[in-house]
C-alpha cells in the first residue's frame, strides 16, 4: 500500500506542465518537494488546489541565495507538507501572484515584497506589511542590504 507521500508524488509526476513532467522528491516522512521554473508556478499551484484538494496555503517563505531569490510555497495536503520551490533572478525579482487561487497568500506575498523586493505580479494590494510606510532603506533580507552606516550582510 502506498503512503500519502507516494500517492501525492505519483499524482504530481503524472502532470505535464509546459511539455515536461514535474520534478518531485520525497526527502523525509510527510514531506514532498516539487521544484519548478517560476513560469510554471500558477499551473502547479492549480494542480495542488484542483487535483490534490488543497484548500489553503500554510505559508510562503523566501530567501536571498546571493545569485537569485528562492521562493517556497508550503501546502498541507492530507497530512503531508507539499513544498513548491521556485526561484527568480536578482535582476528580475518577480513571480506570479497566487492570491486569486489562495486568498491566504495575500499577506505572505506582501511580506516577500516588503523585505526582499520580490514582486508578485497581479497582486491586488502591495502595501507595506512589515516595514513602515515611509521606509526608503531598501530590502533588509537581501544579502547586499546595508543598514544606514552599516556593513553588508551575507
């Protein structure tokens, strides 16, 4: 009998997005990872919603790798954490918004925009979330960010 992780992996691996199957891995118990190019994000999120039955997003996390920005979308589906991993280049920090499919993503997308400068295209409300409205000091979680008079992080 297949585990829940194996069932989710099998469903995802059968999907063809942009002419290619998805790269899916089970790295540990109750965790499935999907790595995709950013242009496939909406299609894969839709698979999570429609074929895997996800009704909400747990969180979105992101980080500056130095050469790009990595964005991870975490869904809790039938007892399994499914993480969709994508990235965008530093010189084009943009991904598609998923707020229309998962309204709970609205604050997470505002946060990654606020602190890393990643722009979720077609987001309905990119007001600041974490930083003050009058903040003009850059993006504090970028490795090249310097606090006023401070050193570069990273």
